[in-house]
C-alpha cells in the first residue's frame, strides 16, 4: 500500500499534479520545484483567497465561487486539464475534504502535507490522509514484522517561528486587501488582519512567557521534589479535536482532564502536579488561564496545577510521569523519550506496546505500566519515517548545499521542465 512512497519525489514522474491550499508562505513553490526535478508532467495551483495568490500568483487558477459550487468546478478543472493527482496541506479543511471526495470519484491520487509525525526536523506527506484518516497499518503486528531500513542522516532545521509569523502577517494582509476578488470564500478559521497581528503579538509574548514562567516550573526540575503529569493541548480549531476525537473543544478536554486528575490522583493523597502546556500555534488566539484556575479552585487543587507555554519540551518529556493528549504528535515525541502516553482521540501511534490501552483513571494509577516497548518504538518510528516523513520545514530551507530543496528518498536530480497550467477565472 505504501511502497510508492519509498520512491520519493520520483513517484510523481509523469503525473499531472494540482496544488490546493498550502501553509502560509512560499512552500508550495518549493514543492513545485521538487516535482519538476522529479519529472512531473504538469503542476497547477488553485488559489482561494488573496493570501494563496500572494505566494503563488503565476500559473494558477483563482476560484471565486462558493463552497457548494467547488466540487463541480474542481471535477471540471481536472477533466479539462487531465490532473491525476491532488496535493493539499491539511485534509480536514472544507475545500480539501470536498477535494478528497472528487479525487476518489475520479480515481486520482490525493496527497496530504501536515506537520511532522517525527519532530522537530520533519514534515509529513501521506497518501489518502493523515492522522485519523491515515492508512498507516493499525495495530502492532505490521510493525513487529517490519525490517528496519537505513535512512539518510537527519539534518537539523533552523528556528522558524519568527519567519512563520511574518509569512502569516503577509498572508492575512493579502486576504484583507483582495477580499473583493474572493468575497465568497469561507476560511476554516477567522481570516482578518487582526488574526495576522495575533501572530506578531504571539512572537513577542513568546519571549515574555519564557522569562515569566521560569519560576512556575522551579519545583519541577529534574532534581526537584514534585513529580508531574504533562497534558498537551492542541490548537483550538484543530480538526484532530473536532473530527478525530469525542471532544467538542479543547476547553472540554481540559475540564475532563482536570476533573479526572482531582478525583483519581489528588484525592488519593499523592503529591503530584498536573502541568498543562499550551500549543505554540494557538498563542495569541486563546488563553485558558481563567478556565484552569477556576477548575483548580472548584476541585480543591489550586496548588497542584501549572499552566505553561514555552518551556523546553524535551526536558519536560524526560521527567514527566506520563503524557496525556488527545492525539497530538507530541505524544510521538514522548515515546522517543520513553515516557508513558495516553491518547484520548484517534492517532497513528495508538497501539498496544506504545500507548496506554486502558482508561485515564488506569493511566493515573500506574503510568509506568504503559512505558513504551523499545523495540516496537524503534521499528514503528523507522517505518513511518521511511514512508511518510520528509526532512524539511514548511517555513525555512535546510542549510547547506540543497538549501532550497526538500530531501526525500531518493534525492531529486535532473531538471525536467514543468508545464505551466492556467485557466480562465470563473464567474464571480
């Protein structure tokens, strides 16, 4: 099922690829370059708003219709231009969910970019879908039988948050300025200039959080006296919460987790702390300080809960009793550290031998029982890296000789010309 992935970018040789929405910034232009080097016959792009257009203005189609009209438009575009492959960033956005159905109906390939399963130096590219829609093998049997393969040395990436914030600000500005052209577009989250300013504000706050919260974790250092569980929050509008879990929202997850901790850990008299970590990409959008403080008071555990933002995650994972998450890929990072994990949603790594298969109360009671199996973890990590991971970033290029490339086995070579595709604008 996944063997074509091992061919790297050359899997797309001869294919006609249509790009839909990508991350903020010029990432899809880098993808176009890689596809061209691999011999793709055609690469086209559909823009849905001014931000999309800003980063990919040439050889693109501007879609100005409604969401309900989009499937028919896409089907016609694919028929007219012969596209047999679609690439997107995130598979749960409304325009991408509709595109998946069109691709399936036409027998076209559907490929999804997402944040890396393996952090911090990888991004994900997977056929059919990612996370809850992933077609990676379920259960441990396939990974127990997997013979590990030799992988290229992992290259470290430069820091990217500052650049990502600038890309986002430019994206939201372009969306605002070109709204009259794309007035029927419906974004998957708020799409205003204020949202772009939130990225800038969050970059400044990141520096302040580092200073302010050094004191918060003073009693949780490796030599400190108080053990802790680490709770990983996800972006408030993350489809992993809305689509691939039973939770309606992040606040509901927080409420459920704090209540459970109070009843099953604090009530037992254990001197254990609950550390709740905010998602860095949700900084500037949501702040759960009041909710968490209110819940702590309500359950009588005021001194047992910490709410943190920008601490060094590897150190937190190394020293936690266990990690609680819905389905964040931080859970995979925790496995790298040998830390017990429980996932409360659908995740690609939820299986016997890697994560707790019981309930949250069972996890609180004996997290060490769910310490990941070293051999299974090694084979699982090797499998998903070989099949779904690209050593690269959405926002910054790898340093060195191939700084503009996205290394994906085998290395892209050549310089095949890519045929540009364009089409008339649909009626407004």
